[in-house]
């Protein structure tokens, strides 16, 4: 018995020592190494949160566990917490000296934080110590890609493959870099090698599917995506890619099924809602598409592409009486108020216009927009907005079919008084003097087409080019002098776009392209003459942060308008006094000079944006003596002995007065609020103060990250 007691006492001592010794958790009974192994398994499954938890448990049991610090930093990096990853790497370096992987990961963190020179120095330092360090070459390759030197990145990846012919990341990265360089055979060869060496890994098949989709091989892309989800049933990125591939292949019902599966697992999967609605639209289930996108935007209100798709469809198929319109418009009203807080009147005006396009009867938006017009001196437009509000209110009152007389409230009384006062004050306007209704004039002077090419796989929003073309055209909806349309289906290239534009009689056409990443995008546009097919200009607009999609569309609109000459026509004449349909809303002021050209004598210039006409078609000049909001009066100076000027003859801006005087309210600031007019003279030269602001990624202190680079960076 005594011997048994001694054995029990010894066993107790052993258990006590194990629980109290470093590297052992008293709460779970696991050692630090056990936590580490479980974290490693989760990390291999790309379950970064679980892996991080296990490594933290390991470090709680053994704070000096250098490998656990390093692995924790890797997981933290994958979760996008780069500053925290750097702190973990400091601890890893303290307990695991000589591990160059620490320096490699530190360099990758520097890249993510925009500290590119520090990253390059870090990788070069590692390569001096260990020339065969492959991870350092991966880092240098990313830096080459971010600088636009794709061939330089290819060289770094090739060096990595020479040192390790089976390296997974090197082969996969080379496949996408080669595809970007147009070396499709080489790209497929590298991908085949990766699939052969790592056929059991879901990510390899996922990336193989992505490459096949980029090359237009949808059958292979679908096969590889299905293989990826069979290997890993929780691989949501593979399900998302599979849905996009099915959509691109016209298998819309199957795409909807995959989207529903993803939504069932995660209701916050924004791109699943987007793609489901797009598939329903392709099946002509427009009401279902609108409903799906509405729900999707309630989940993710900041998905601007989904919102653009919804609003385009609302304008085509949803009745004006639909009860959801106020809710859809409320998003833009909130945005307008935010712009107003930042004293950005142009942004606020744009958002109120968007709200009113969705819900024309929205009283809050119309009152706010009217107040902006009044503040900037556009009193006639302000009065029209008030009259619309009154008429709409009266219509809703009459439709309520009540027998009892309704006493007008204080707000309605104030509106009546304001309308009456402005009616009295505006009796002497140019429009009244010449007896014209300026708001019913046909002022369209420019016909522009927007086209896009298909066949490019979009990894963030499928068919984004189609949505963007429609949204870009829709952005011109408030521009009275332009008729902008978007081609519903893609074109094969310049030739087809030129043919369609020429047949449609378009003055200009724009081929757009979109490179969209998860955090930024670049909208490109190439503008051509619809008459001659001559290249006029190329444009590029970078956007990042919230509202990036809307901002690049607005800047695209401004860039087009700033080069279009201000032109109009003669509405009436009285002796040498002429009335033209151009006014302060188009930045015209007293002293502006126009050439008068015979009706039909103007055409777009052959080799540049602008207008050209024969000297024999110049009938005289007009100098503005009184600029109204939508019309202006000027004096005629004939060209030659005979007076040949008639109504409907055309006018084009030649010069604006350069008196150096800041325009009064309503004479220069109006255009900043309305933001909807051409802004150039006859040669396409922007008039003073009207040039659009160009913004690049470098201007914002960041680097553009093309979508394929994001794909490479995601390779683990």
C-alpha cells in the first residue's frame, strides 16, 4: 500500500510539472506544439481566423515560440492587417533569428502599406545574403508589376522557377503574367505544370479555371472550377468563379442556382446578389432582377455597379408610381447631403439629379435642388422646379378623392407666395421679352455613342463593361445639348463601332474599357470621330475609395463635355438684335462672341475635336449683350454687304470676354452647379476655368493595382 501511495505521489508530481511547465496550457491540456500543429492545418486550409486563434493559444502557452509568431504574422497578412503583421514579425525575429522568411514577409507588408522603396531594399538585402531566396524574388516581381514592368516580373518568376522547377506560386504567377503578355501557349504550359504537381489543391484548380476563363475557354474553366469546389466544398471564391463562368457561357439558370447556394451560406455575399440579378435579366425576368438587386443593395449599399444596374433597369421597366422609388432615391439624397456638408455643390447637384431621375416626384430632393439653383442665380429654373412641385402636389391632392375642402398648410402657402413673387420678378426676362418657352426648346447639338468590347472575363462584376457603358450614357441624361446612347451588346472592335456610329449619324463615339479590382478601378475611353473614324483623344480615369465608380463616371462626362464646342442656333431676330438658345447655364456671359454659320454649314473637324465650316458659310458675328439663363440676346455684325442671317442658322462660340472679373452669381457659378454643358470654343479649346480635373493613382498617393495582379497576390 505504501508503494502504491509513493507511485501516486510521483505521478502527481509529473502532472503538476507538466501543467506548470512552459509550453503547456492548463485550461485545455494541450501543449504549444499541439496548438501550433492545429494552426498549421487551418492555415493550409486557408482558414486564417482559426489558424490565428491556434497560434495565439500556442504563444500564450509559450511566448518565445518564434515559429508561431511567424505563422501568426502570415495569417495576419492574409487578413489585411499589415501594421499588426509587422509587430508580430518583430517578435518572430527576436525568437527565430536567421529566418529570412521574416524579412520577405516584412517586405510584402511594406508593399501593401505603400512603402515600396523600403520593400525593394528589404528584398535586395535578402538576396545579397541568400541569392536563391525565392520569396524575395516574388516580392521584387510584385514591385515590377506595380510599376507596369510586366516583362521584369516575368524575369523574376523565371529565376524562381529555375531554382525550384516545381514551385507552386512561381508556376501559377508565371501563367498569369505570360497571359498578360499575350504568351498564351506558355501561360497554359505553366498552368498545366502546376496542375500536374498540385492536382489535389483547390486553389490550383481555381486559378486554372480563372486562366481558362480569361482565354475564353469556358468549358475548361467550368471543369476546373467544379473540381476546385469538389476538393474544398467551403471554397467560396471558386463558387463565385463557377457562377461567373456559367453566366458567361449562357447557362443562366445554373448560375442562379450557384448564386442561391452562396447566398444560403452567406447572405452578405454581395456579388452573388449582383450576378443572380444579372442572370435573371438575361432570362427577361426583369421584375425578379429588380427585386434581387434591391435586396442585394440592402445587404451592401456601397456596391455601386449593382446600383447602376438596378437604376438602369428601373428607368426602362419600372412604373413611375412604384412605391419603391422613394427608397431607391434616398441613397442619392443622403449622398447629396454629404457633398453639401463638404461644400461640394457640383457633387450635391449631381446626386440630387440622380435622385430626381429615379423618383421625379420626390419633394425633398426637388426642393433641395431648387434651392441650389436659386442660390446660384438660376431663378427661372428655380421657379420651374417650384411650379413642378405645386403641380405634383395638386395632382396628388385631387387623386385622394375627398369631399371635404382641404385647408392648405403653411408650407403650401409659402410656396404659393414664392411662386407669385418670382412670377412677378421674372416678367422682364429675355424669354418673356421674346415670347419663347426656353424649357421646351430642342437644344440637342451633339450625338454621341458609347461602345464596349466583350470577351474579357471580369472577376469582380460580370459584364461590368455593359453596365458601365449604360451608366456612362445615363450620366449625360441631364445634359440638354447632348444625345448619348450606349450600345446594348458588345462590338468586336473599332471597325464595328465605327460602322454603327457612322450609320447612326453620331458626331463622336467612345470605346470604353474597365479594369476593376476589389479596391479600385480604372475607366478608359478612346474617342473617335463618327464621321471620319479619326482618333480624337484617349482618356483614363482612376478611382479608389467609396463612390469611386460614380466619381470616374462624372469625370468621364466632364472630360467629354470640356472638349465639345458651345454651339446653338438663332431663335428669332429683331433688326440687328438676335436671340440664340445658349445662356448662362452654359457659362455664356455678356461680351461672348459667336460666329454665325449658314444652317447645315457646320460639321465636326476631321482631325481634332471641334467644328469646321467654309468661310463662305460665315454670315456674320454675334456679340452677346444680355445673357439669360437659357437664351441670350446679341447684336449682329454682318459679313459682307448683304444680310443673309435667318432663324435656325447656327452659332458657335469664338471667344469669351477676358476682363479678369470674377463672374457674379448666376453668370459663372451656374455651370458649376448645373455641370451639364459643353465648355469649349469652336476649336475644342476649353474656355477658362472649365477644364476637368485629372486624377491618377499617384495623385492619391497610391499605386494602381490591375485586377490580374490582385489575383497573383492572392496566391498562397
